[in-house]
């Protein structure tokens, strides 16, 4: 695994009420969720990016009320026309 140094304003820790380690973990999970929602990562790769196994990532998506299935408008339109 590669370490990636990221600079954040000191005020962010207080605003989010998180320690540096907690914030790093949150940023890792949030970015993995974002990339998954954008369709850039599969669920398995997003779970890996978040530092979780797939069931834990699914549970985290549910906890945050994030849709598990990512469907774009074109795919949905094709599916509906096929019905």
C-alpha cells in the first residue's frame, strides 16, 4: 500500500470533531463511496479503497443511506423499454 500525504486545514478537525486518524479513515471511506457512486470503482475495489471487506462496505453504504446499486439514466431507460 502507498501512503499519500494530504494537507488539511487544522480547523477541519474541530469542525468535524475528528482526530487526524479518524479524519484520514473518514476521507478514505468517503472517497471510496464517491468513486463507487460515480461508477469508477466496482464495489469490491471501493471496499478495498475504503480499507474494508465487501460486507463491511455494504453495511457502511446502508448506514449512510447510499444506494447500493448504481444505475445511470441510459441504462435505466434501456431496462424500462425492455419491460
